[in-house]
C-alpha cells in the first residue's frame, strides 16, 4: 500500500532547532569562499613567477593585490547574515 500521512506523530514542520545545521552551513560556505581566494592567489603567484620572463617580486605584488581585493570583496558585510 502507498504511504499515507499519519496524524499521530510528534514532528511538526519548522519546529526543530537547526542551530547546528546553520553553523555547519556557515562553516562550509566560509571555507569555500576563503579557500577559493587562497587557491586563486596561490595560482596567480605561481603562474606569474614561473612563466617565461616572470619574476618573484612581480608575482608577489600581483598576488598581494588580488588577495587584498578579494578580502575586501569577500568579507562579511555589517548587518548581513
């Protein structure tokens, strides 16, 4: 037989505490956001350093500019949750 809804159970939609799920979601999103920036900065640095004619200081400056810009763009805004 097909499953029928039962009215005698204790669960009611929207009544469970989801603080742990919300915390885990925020952690995963933060790790994704900042991890992506770190990978992008590292990749830019290495590509600019090891390309033909590239040098360490140019790569360091470019990676630093992207890191600062990324931090400014990705940081949590006041009042946003």
